């Protein structure tokens, strides 16, 4: 469910059709720092959570995003 919502964000905002959990946000998805900021803002809006700045370095892959959302939503 979370991954599907992330896939929709990627498609709607960045026109990226295929997103897998093991994809690296910078290297595989191709987001630069502005893209990552836009992605984080979209995640915060979609899931009604706050992504802490100090946790950003720990988020490398789409699976990391899913894990963060799961923890933040509890």
C-alpha cells in the first residue's frame, strides 16, 4: 500500500513510470537535491508525517522511504 502511493507520487510529480523498492533515490531514480526536497514534501503531504532533517541521510532507497513512513505512522 505504501509503495503504491510512493509510485503514484513518482509518476505524478516526476513522470517516473516504474519504481521498485531497491531503487536508490539519487542514482537509480535520478533525483537531484531539489527533486529530493520535492519528493520529501510530497511524502509529508501524502502520509501526513514530518521527515526529520537528520534522518534524510539514512534514506537511500525507496525501501528506506517505506520503512521510515511505517515507523513515523505508528
